[in-house]
C-alpha cells in the first residue's frame, strides 16, 4: 500500500512543462500494464504509468495479499511472533511469517549467543590459547582463561626470555616483569622469564577479564541467585538478573507466603499484592504469594527505575544547558532537556549562522560552486567565491573544450566505445551524454541524440541484465556483439523502456563466457530529455531482487527496482536508511546545504518536474510536534527551482509536497507536518530548474519547529511559519 500511495500520487499530475513551466499535455512515455499481465487478481494496483487498476475481490476464506504477494488472493495473513514470545534478546530472528525481528544488541561484555543459546545475550565462552598460538616455547604462560600453560624448558646455555622476547628461549639474562608494569591487576600472568605472577583478585561486582582484556578487573556478568541462596522454597522468585526461579510448591497444610514471608511455606492464607498496591508501574515484581507480576513498560524518555525508584517509571533529572555552554549567541537552540533557549539576535551586518556555524553570528559567507553543478569536467574553473576548482583531465580522444564548450571533455571524432568495463560484476557507471557525439543508433531508437558506448565481457555463461534505472534522460539501451574491428556488430537486444518509473530502460541478454559486447546508452531523439545524466547497470540475472535491494538496478528483470520491488518490501532499509543520501539524525534545527549533481533520478513527488536528479535526507523527529521543512534560498543567488516532498520510506507514502520553478526568499517551497516522537521520514529535494533537460541544482534544506509567526526567528534562514517567506522577506519580521 505504501507503493500504491506513491504510484497513485505520481499519476496524471506528472506532466512535462513548457519553457514557462506551464503544464503541457501528457506525452506517451509508458505502455500501461493490466491486472492479468502482472499476475494480479484482487485489490487496487498500479499500471506502471501513473494510473490505477481495480483487480477485483477475493473468494470467501481468502484475503488480498494473504499469501504474502500483494494484490494476489491467498490464505489469511500470518500473525508474526515477537522477540518476547520467542525468548530472544538480541540479533535478527525470523518472526514465523517470513519477516525478521530485530531483537536488539547486547551490553558488553555479553555477546549474542555467548552461552551457546542463539539470540540470547550472555558472556562469551572463554577459549584458551596455546603455546604455539602465542609463539612461546618455555616457562609458564597464562592461557587467557585463568589457567596456566606449560610451554617447556630451554636447552643448555639458554634462558627463558633471554633474547628479550618473553617466554622464548634466548642467550641473555631475562628481567621478570611485574603486575604493575604489565598493567594487570588480577589472576595469573606470565612474568616474561618463565615464571607466573599472581596479580590478585577483583573486588565486589568485578570480574577478571570481564571486559575482554585479560587479567584486568571489569564489571562482570550478572550472577543469578538460587532459591537456596535467597531462602525461598515455593513459587516464582526473581533471580536478580532478569530471570525467574521456580522454587517448588508447599505441602497441603501450608501456603506459599502463608506465614507472612514471601515465597516461604507457612500456615495461614497469603493475600497476593498487586502492582498498584506495591506502587509499581513497570517491570516484574513478586506478589508475595509465589507469583511474579508483570507491571508493564514505560514510555520514552522514561525508563523503569529511571528516577532511582525500582519498578517505577521515571527519568533521571536533566540539567538544561545554556547558550554560553553551547557556544551559541543567536536564534533558538534546544537545551538538551526538551526545552528551548533563546540566544539573542545578531547586530547589523551579521547573520545567525552566516559564518557556517549554526546559531552563531557571522558574516554571510559566499557558497562556492562545484564542478558538478557547473557541468564542468576538466581544467581550472572559478568557484564564484574567489577560489578555483580543479575539474580533472580528459581521456583521449576527448580534449578539454573539444567541441567549443569551455572546461568540458569532448571530441568531434567518432567514438565507438568510450570505455572498456572489463568483465566485472556487478557494474554501475554514472555519466552524462552532454557534449557526447551521436555515434550509435539502435533498431529501437537513438538516431539524432548523443550517446555513450561501453565494452563489456561476460565472465561466465549465463543471462545478464542491462538497465539505465535512475537516469534523467528518456533512455535507449542496446547491446550488440563486437566485430573484429572492435566496434558494434549484430544487435542482440534494444529497449526504450522497461523500468516502471523514471527514464530507465532494460534488457536481458544470454551470453557465453568470454563473449564481448558493446553496450550503448542513447536517448529518444526529437523531444525533451535527449541528453543528460545516466546510470548504466550490469548484473547477472537473479531470480529475486532480495539481497540486492539498494544497488539501484533491476537485478531480476521484472521492471521494479530495489524497494519498489515486492521482493524487497520487508527490508528494514526500505524505511529510508537504504536509499537516503544523508542521515541527519534527529538534529534540530537543521540547515543542510547540498546539490543534486550525480545523484540520479530516484524519486518523484506529486509536484515538481519529471526526469530531474534528486537528493534524499533521513531525519527523525526528536519529540512529538509540528515541523517545517523548507528550501528557502536566503542569500544563495545560485539557488534554482526545486520540489520538496516528505515520504514515509524509500517507496513510502507521500506526506506532503511543495515546489516552485523560480524560488526566492518570498516564495520558496515549504511544508508543515505533525510528527510523532521518533518518527523517521525521508525528505527529498528534487530538481526543477529546466523543463526539458536534466539540470543539477544546489539547495539549502531547513528543518525547524513550526511557529505561528516568523517574529522572533528572523535570522535563522528558515521559513518557521511555512508561509513561503523566510526571515526578512516575511512581513512578520518588518
């Protein structure tokens, strides 16, 4: 359904723009699929071209997607298990329904499965070393597990450690080490000369080597109590380490806790306590009559016993920070305890964050351009701020400025293959057809458009996929055999589509080991998006996308890429981690400067333009509230048109979308969204600088708490009230 939300959103609204960014009639770039062609028999699906299909209901006793395949009738859904029900405390564990549970991590020195029980935290079993492993041949050596190895004696005229290497026979006198000199404070330790030092015992709560460092005291693993140690003889008792002991039953004439002592048999009747009567609202406690009560859990940020009272939810007292302690002198800053500090305003001539440090007054700095945004690939180029960029060199036959465009590698000579990719697998090539020649034309198109050609050799016999997913051109991909002269011969495959979104195309070709082919990336001529950024992917055809869900290619040749493929829908990374270019954590406020050059076209919102490169940012709300996301350009004169949209995951539901082809500080895209504490979203900035070709942009992304007015926040660069106007451009700041 998350995929459905995005596909429906990307339907009829996604039309090309004319030179004034007015919507033109839809162009036919895609052949719609049917329910039958996709093997679907129920529910609402997408046709791969932005439309919606109604595939009907299921028969009685079946559910749509019940067998685990979306839009296919199957048995009722499986109810997944939980970590608690499985007794698992760590690691990934199957949930019994085809999914995977993440059951957490272990606190040192414990490791997952350390005691031999899978998915349960425990100290690792100690594996004793050997004399051979330590390269020792004399004297006594500690085995790392509290024991002592006997590594033998030295021959005539040699002493143990005499050559300077501990416990190795040599010809010089050996000076024994000490516990202090060796940094050891417990257990037996070799003195380096064949003897063993006794470095003592650890104090209460400590164990020798517990942290993984031999012969050094550290907090040890929890030692569970026993019924006998606790003096209990009936019912369930907590063992002090998170477990439960079964201490037996009482004879007929006695009751557990009957004499007034918990979990001890005695005459009389025991009245069990409750969580409420004990004043406990979390964790596990004894009811005094042989049963352990489960008193529930706490809601973050509180923890069980967090305020120092056992089995009571609480939070350790927090001491708010100050503006001075944080080194901030302007704007609003989180105080570390859920509050907000107001650190003042900047004097005239300075801007809050102007020097590049958030919430610090500074002189607005110039933002240098990059080679990628400028579209330069060679030579020295001015960065717009008084500096110089080195944009690389060209490979023959290309020369710098070869077609008259300064600082761009190009040639007017025909080029059969731009590069030999060898026989590597998998392959990802990122490039551009701008200033390339029109050297190739395939049976399905490409004549009249610039192109690139690549040689590739099959490393084994099999079927291989070739695709241009994430490309910002209307791709044509072709594969041809290589002639004796080293250029393309007979065409083996050609396609102008086949990827279910964006400008990608794909083919699958059977090849024999050592067979060399020419792979050309071209475009449909005579319309928009005939040149620009592309990605070429090559892989052996796989039966499923699972296991390759974040490589940007259609590995199984079914038209769906990565998280858009149902094979990947349960991958945790598809919640956003696997496709985000940047992880912003839960920082607040956020001012992030980026650019879309070489990012690829991986997303499409319900607003904005088609076939433009984009950039995705993962962000987690630090607390429940309403937040503003904006791309106000502020003083960045080079900022260009863009769309801004927020998704629940890589192919998730769109929570909001805003765009403008020519943004200024008065009309920049801005979104206001209410989020729960800990809710993670994917914030995508998409290009919109030109209606007919891929044009990389640079941008400034702001994330801040929402306010009813910009007043009081007039120097942070953000559009705090989400009205499209930021700082001085907002009438609230006049």
